[in-house]
C-alpha cells in the first residue's frame, strides 16, 4: 500500500506557491482519471451501440491524463499546467463548435470552467488569456451561426455579448482569489523565514552558552588556581623571610587577578551587546577610526605599528560608541598578532563592492589561515592558545556589526597578513559635514 500512497501523494516543491499549484493540478488530474471510466459506463447503459467509439475516446483521454501526471512527477509543473488548460479549452471548443455553438452549455459552462481552472493553475494572466481566447472563439461561432428571428432574445450574438460581460468578471474574481492566495503564501513564507532566523539565532546563542559554560569552568578557574597556589607560596616565603620570592609571587598573583578581571569585563561587555544600544546617529567613520587608534595607542606603540587611516571614509549610521569598539578591537587584534614583522603596518580604509561601502582593517602580520576564517569570530576561540587576550574581541566585533545590519569577514593578504572587512548602513545624510 505504500506505493499507492506515494502515487496519490501530490509532489512537493521548494517554493510554497509551486507546491500549492502542483496540489491543485494533482487533484484535477486524478478527478479527470475517473471521468473516462464514468463516461464508458454511461455510454454502455444509454447507447450500447457506441461503446467502441466511447472506448477510443476514453482511452485517448486517459492517455492524456497519465501523460500530464508523468510531467507533474518529473517536475515540469509549468508545462503540465499549460497543457491541462489547453486541453480543457480545446475540448470545449470542439464540443461547442460541433453542437449548438454559443447557445450550448459547452460554451457558457465549459469556457467558464476553463477560465476558473486557468486562474487556479496559471494565475491572473492565464485566466485573462483564456478569457480573450474564449471570446474570440465565441465571436467566430456566433458569426457562423444561422441568424435567429429578431424577436428571439437568445440569439448567438446576444449570448456572445452576455459572455463578453460575464467571462471577464469571472476572470477578475479568479485573479483576485489567486492574488489573495499568493499574498497569504507570501505571509506564510515570511513567517517561516522569521521562524528559521529565530531558530538559527537560538542555536547560535546555545552554542555561545556552551562555550560560556566551558569558559566559566576552565578559564575562570585557571586564574583562581593560580592565585590559590601563589598564596601558599607567599605564606611560605613570608615565614622564611624570602622577600624577593614573596614579591615575585605577589606579581604573579596580580597578573592572574588582572587576567580574571579582563575576562569578566569582556563577558560583561558581550552580555550588553544587543540590549544597551545608544540611538543611531550619522557618524563620521574617519573620526571613529582616529578615536579607536588613540584608544589602542599603547599596544600600537609597544609593537611600533605604523597606522594609516584613509581620508575618504564615508559617513555611516549607527551607535557611535559601538562603532568605535569595532575598529578598536580590530586594531588591537592586528597589533597583537604582528608576529616578528620588522616593519609592522596597519591600514584602515574603505572600498566599494556591490554598491555598498566595505570598511577594512588590513595588516601585514601573521594572517589567518583560510580554514579558520569563520572560527576566529566565535566566542572564546583563540588560534594561539598562549596569546594575550580572552578570545572575546572578534566575537564582539561580529555581534556589533550584525546588530547594525552588516556583516564581517576576514580575507587573506597576498603579501602576508590579514584584512578584516565589515559593512555598515549608510548615513541618512551622507553629504553632511
């Protein structure tokens, strides 16, 4: 029975609108599969002499239905829908032309049904195209029909004129219904996209929480163990009167305490991102870059890093304090990983890409291996375990940039080094000074 369920199940597409369209065509085709069978039974009861002709007609109809189902299963949705509408229109056209023309039910009812199906399968434009074709075919049949007495209201021209009023109304109603369905599907897709975004964000937060737990259990414990150990040494040195070793133990204890303080400060700062945000204003990125360099001057001077700030940095819109944090963390990170570069250099600039400004902080230091291009932005990730810092700086950069609606990434530098790039929204008044 599983094969039967698979056979009767409508195909599913990545696009929700296509899935809905395929479902309607699937139902129509399986309903049409039953029509030839019922037609044969009716013909056998009412007109047994015409069973042979009815069998040939039913076989042709079933072959067409099976072919369209095959196309649908192969994913040729647009072709299958178009052929289905064309089959309906052709069938009712021959039925009307071989019968009573526009005066018969094949014209008014058959074409009306075709317009509805065209709207459901092909949308508003499909319903409009079938409406125009039906009116043209009706006009031709009305012109070929024998004229009726002037006193008779149901003349071919009269009926065709009525259809010229009714068919467009049907197409309009079908178009409005299809548009309503499309808008509803668009809202569903938007809600689904938001849901997926929330799920992805939740997964990211959970991953960060796991790394946070590891940090609390390891990185915070490590300085505590260090402090506890040196307190024992200090006690022994104090009892033994070894002042030199006592001072050394005190210095190492202070260093461990400072490391814990920096880590706690970084964790506190990270927790504030996304909650305590200053109002967005238009900001000169040149001023932001100069302020960030001034705040990182100590580390830059320690390594002798030359800094070049481009003069053409544009204005952006955002939280000025957070923007300074972005550049400061990137500058501090670049200075930290200059390695043994004899002439360390750092450049802050901007380039255009896809119509948006891309800011960058480029250095000629150790660089970032391509396989770690994503990892460096993760919370508490350090490519050099023994290096200074807590592994929070680049995670802060990523969160602040994304909070402003931008993105951040790292690129290799051909001459050696790394180029950290990020985007920010343009200022509301970019020409202001």
